[in-house]
C-alpha cells in the first residue's frame, strides 16, 4: 500500500514514516503543500495523510485536489487546529477520516485498517483464539457455538483493539486513549484498564481460560495468536 | 412600554389636562369678561345720559320731588333717577323687584349735582342675559378644543413615529435577538437626528469590538492549540515507536511508559484548557436532542468500572424523563461524567451516589448526591476555579479542571448549578435546566 504523508513537521513526518514502513506500508513524504500538490497530480496512492495546517497551502484546497487527482485514495486528515468547523468541512469534502493531534500511531493504524476493510468489502472478520471466535464486525464472541454475551461494549472495544494489534504489547495509556478518547476529565493517572481486563478474564473463564490475553509485566497487555 | 407609546400618552394626557382646566375656568373667565364689558357699557351709558342731562336740562327728565324710571318691556335693562342727599359711585350686583319680579341686575349707581340738588342715577342690566351666553360658549369651546386635541395627537403620533423610526430600526435590527458573536456588515440607519446617528454608530462600534475580540480569541485558541498539540504529537509518536523497538531493554520500556503517562497528563490538561476556551468562545453547536435517560445511561456505561473499583453503589432515579432539545450531546455527557466521576472520587469506599432527575416546580433538575468527604464552607466559593485543588482532595490524581469544565458547559447551555455540601457527610450538585432546553413542565 502506498501512503503519501503530507506533514510540515519533519520530526512527526519521520515518525509516521518509520511506523508505517515497519507495518509494511510504502511511504513518501512531503513537507509542504506545493510539492504535495505535484505528487498528488502525478502519482497514485492508497492513503493520503494530510496535515491541514500547512504553512504554504490551504489544507482543504489540497484535499480537494487529492480527491480529484486521486479519487481512489483514502484521505485521513491529521490536524492540531482546534476549529470544530474544520472537521465538518474536511469530512464534507470527502475525507475518509479525521484524527486530531496528538493521536496514537496505533489509532492511526487501526483507522487505516478499518478503511481498507471497508474498501475491499471484507465484511466478516472472525478470529479464532483457542476456541473463542471473535467477530469484529458483528461485535460478538462465541466459544465454539456458545455465545459469550456477558462481555460489555467497553470490554469488547478493548479485545478488538488488542486483536487489531495482535502480538504487540499495548500500554495502558494507549488502551485507555482508545476507549476513553472522547471523555474529557481531569484524572491523569487513574485508568481502569486493569479492572476491565480482570473482568474480561473472569467472564471468559466461565468457558475456558483465556491464556491468549497476556499481561506483559510492567508494560501492558497483548493478545498472542498465530492466526 | 415603548418610547413612542409613552410620548403619545404623555402628549395626550397633558393636553387633556390643560384643556379640561381651561374648560373649567371658562365660566369664570367669561363672567369676568362679561362683567368688564357690561361695566364699560354701563359707564358709557351713564356718560351718554349725563351728556343728555346737560344738553336737555334735568327738568326734562325729572320734576322736583319726583322720581324717574324707565325699563324695557322685558326688564333686562332699566334706568332710574331720584334725588338723594348722599354721594355714591359704584357698580355692583343687586336684586331688584320690578313689578313683582325679582331680577338680578348689574347696577351702576352714580350721584351727580344738577342745579342745587343731588341726583342718584342708576343704570341696571340684567345679569341673566349676561350669563346666558356662558353655557353655549363653554360647549362650543369644548368641542372645538377636543377636535383640536385629537388633531394634534394624531399629528404628534405621525411625527413622533417618523422621527423615532430610526430608533426602532436600530432596536429591531441591531439589538433584539442578536447573538454575539456574529458576522455583520455595517448598515447605516438613515436618520437626520444626530442622537440616533451617534447611537447607531456606537452600537456598531461596540459590536465590532466584541466580534474582533471573539475572532482574536478564536485565532488564539486555534494557534495555541496547533503550537501545543504539535510537539506533544511528535513526542507521543516517538515514544510509541521507541516502545516497539525490539532492541530496547524492558527496564527502558518501563521508563518510556512513565514518559508516556506524563505526556498523557500534559495532553489532558492542554486538551481540557482548549476545550474550556472553545466552549467559552461559542465554538460548539447546540443541535442535538437526547433524553435524560439515554444520557445518564451513556455516562453509566463509561463510569461503571470506576464504581466497581471503589465498590460504590449508584442509584439512578429518573422520576421524570425529558427530551433535552438544542443541546450538545458530547458536552452534556462530559458535564455529567465529571460530576458523577467526582462523586466517585471524593466518596468514601462502599459509599453511595444518588442521581435524581425530576421536575421541581417549573424547571427540570438533575441532582447528584454523594456520601463523600464534602467541601468545607470556606472552600465552596472556589471549587469552580481552574487548577484550584481543595485541601482534602490533594491526594487525588487530578489537576483541578473537572469542575471548571462542568461550569463552562453548564454556562454554555444556561444550566444553573447549585452546590450544597457538608464536610464529612457529602455533597449535592443540582443542575437546573432552563425551559428552553426542556419545554414547560407538564401540568399535573
């Protein structure tokens, strides 16, 4: 998959590139709007990550150009501007998603995966974890044929996010940002990921021990699977 | 009451008062005028008569020892002459009996000498004939004046309407229903009245100043947000990438994790401050409709893990469920989340929280009561201040922006907040919703 990163902050552009390359994307970087405009006109991309706050170019104009020259590309807006109207405008202009800075790289990756799934019409994603059949799209879990319906919405969100980044240790901060990202409150240290994981394990253990849900001591959690 | 109505009313009343006074005084005035006129006539008649006496000699009118008298057939005037031995020169009202009729007269009495004798001349004019004209005069005057008053009121009305029109245009187009900030193009209100020109210009300038300030604040928020969020974003990405490097030892990863936590704290504070600024700068839409039940349910889903963590029981008593109209769901969610979250944080272990939603008289209220540490009376006025942390809450890992968020969201929706608290017993936060958001209370 080809990704064009349009980001004037070089340090951030490099981190994005580093992360995406590691996850098997092919990346090109533009640090300004003018060169991005040229690249968009010439090449075809699967993803365009667009920072709206470019010093030399109106970000929304660039989005318009991208939609015209690269209609197949999925555009994700990355912005640190706080204007509420920006988001609406961006999505109106055909952006596929919108991430407010600062965002987690994992969040970016899961948004990109979601877009890919949508695009290629992958409707059923069932993953077998030692007999637990997790259906990401229907948001259901079966143990063989028995439904595990004690799992709450939040708990499923956690499992799905860990599964999306399987075999990778996710920190409590990353997990809580994903499931509580929209809640504005003034706690900085209390996250209740541990309590959630404890509940999940308890609920699953009624059927079978969920050994695939691992605690990585001192760091976080991970779902280990070979599938 | 509108200025124009007041002016018209004052005009009408003042004119009526003046005219009524005039009409009431009219008989007196007419009487005075009549008296004067009559007196003048009497004096003239006297002079004329005396002239005739001089011309014709007294003997022509009166014999010795005799009296002379003459009156018109209807007795409205009379003249008499007699010999007296005193002097008199008066004009006065008096009643006389003339042929069995008692008639009120205005009588001029004048003594003069002719030959060797002293004569008294009396000329009388019936006052009944004098007073006769007063009534009709009063009537006519009243009618004419009333007509004139109506005419002038009409004229006043038309003119004041004309002259005050710029003012009503200013009020209508520039003041009523204006919500700040709004982008306006200055449209001059046409008027030749300098006061209104001044008023129009001043209002325009004030609105412009407010708008510029809002605009500046908005730009500041946007820029500050960009400047603050970008470095945080870079750091966050770097930490995340480093964390996944295979060649990094676990103890280093733990330290990276600590960095991530601290960065999260910085991120939360920045986001929260920006959110408060955005709310105060009116950058959120209020177009959602959500029922109190659904809203509280959403909060409950988010927060239940925290209740479980501290073994606190939460009772939701939505006695009356209402649809909230014209609200921002995201903001209201955060308002309730923060209040209930505080009720958890500052509760005692195994404590209780009661959330009640019901009509209290004409307003819908949501009440959140906890069995927590409470707030000391001397700290109560400051709980909504930014970064203000109460003594007993210092141990909590918060940065003191929970209640400021609550306050600005409530303010944005014009929801009233009341706090009642007793130290060591608990606190009750009461949200009072304006009728605008809920509609009127049902009549029971």
